[in-house]
C-alpha cells in the first residue's frame, strides 16, 4: 500500500511529473515490503533531486520497517538499481536525516539503470 503522509505532501506530488524509474522503485518497495509512506516528493525551489522536473527524489518513512530494517531495504534497492555507472559512489537509496527526521531517501538520475532481478 502506498500512503501519503498528509495533504500538503499529496498536493506537492501533483505539481510535476516524476521520473519513471523513481516510480518503478517506489512500486518495487510497495510490492516487496507491503508499504511505502511518502513523506516528501517535489519541493519548489529545491536545487537538488527534489526540485528537478521531472522530479527525481522522494522520501519515504523509515520507521515502518523493522524486519527487514530500512537499511536492509536500501541495500536491496541499491543491489538492483545503479544511480549512475559513471559515478559508482552515488546510490539510489539511503537512510539519512537532513534535519527533518530519519527517512529513506530515494533518488534517480538520467543514467540510473536497473541491474538485476
């Protein structure tokens, strides 16, 4: 089940198109782990992936995952998608806190590729 945190996040999700690879990853999380709570999508004025059009960044709630953990889910995602073959240090999924609480940050790039089932 895909859930949206609140009305503001829902309305922000409707403002722009989203990168199809990002949507595929969100669908994968929902299908494999049974739930994805979107806490942030498009952010007007953001200079990073959350502000790009199509939007290439999305945050999902991490504390809803226990077994496997959010970190294990990120490891699973990163074993299937590569952010950019030219920048192997960058990843698609990370657990982090940039001031708004710990969450899973999903990000894609124009070169993001699916690498395995």
